[in-house]
């Protein structure tokens, strides 16, 4: 079984839903993440409501994952690497979230994607993500670009397995979401995919991409 993330069109930019683009929601006092290499603010890519993955009891209290990557000088800040500081995956509790204030003096266009896209989740019978995506496109008569990624399941690695370990407990991190570049051109090296993992007991998350 594969849970596909299908493009559902525009969404409110501050909605507490799984979406790409818009404004990240975070606890009060959270600072906008900056790149460790160039020190510039990162671009917000996506927000994932973890309970959408259908695991952990489905009680709606698992938290929210926010994904960022440096786009100030693409390819120069190792934004594909989970440990280089060129991207960030932040895990927040669901309580008392509010729109994350943007850094002063920075153009909004550099901090967010050009559009906000909601997703509808569709369970496919195929276990392999690439097969499920192709089969969905054939059934629906849509292009595969309408599939924005998958929630849970198994990563469809492009280069090879890079599942990270939690920096806190050293256990293998559970896979949360795979994202495609999509119609708004999230930059994963050109026809690449991004992969996010989270250790919820430790409150840690990591993000990487391959092409």
C-alpha cells in the first residue's frame, strides 16, 4: 500500500494542513532558519501534518514537520545533505502554532514557493511508489507531475539508501515523506526527489534529496 500525495490545487497559505508552499506554522518565538554556509534565510518548501501518515494511533496529536532548503545560491551550500546545514527539517507540536514571522529586509519571493498547493491523499494498492505513481496517472488520465510525493511507506531512492540515524538516540529514523519537484519547481537538483525522516520521541527530523 502506498499513500500518494495528489495535487489538490490552491490552499490557504496559513492552513494547518499538509501542503507545499505558503507560510510555515510554528510555535511562538521560533526563528526563521538560516543556512549554515551562506547565513541567508532558507526557502520554505512544505508542511506535513504527521497524523496524515495514518500511523501512531491517528489521534491528531503527532505534530507538524516543516521543511526548508537554501536557495540563495543553489548548489553551493550542500542543500541536498542532511547534516551540512544547507537545509532544515523542524518538528513542532500541534499546540499553539502561528505563522512564522519572516526575516526583516528579505523579499518574500525568496522565502516561499510561487504557489500554495494542498494535497489529497490517495491510497494505492501498489507497494512500490514509482509503480503506484505511474498506475495512478494511467487510471486518472493525469500526468505523473500531479503526484507531489508520498506519505510514509518506503522511500523510492534514486541513488541508493541514505536513511539517516537520529542525532540524539542514534536509532534509524522513520521515513515520513517523499517530495517531487512538482509544478512549482522545488529545486532538488533537476528531476530529483526529497526525503524527510523524523524521530518523534527525540523531536528531531532530517531532510535530504537525490537526483
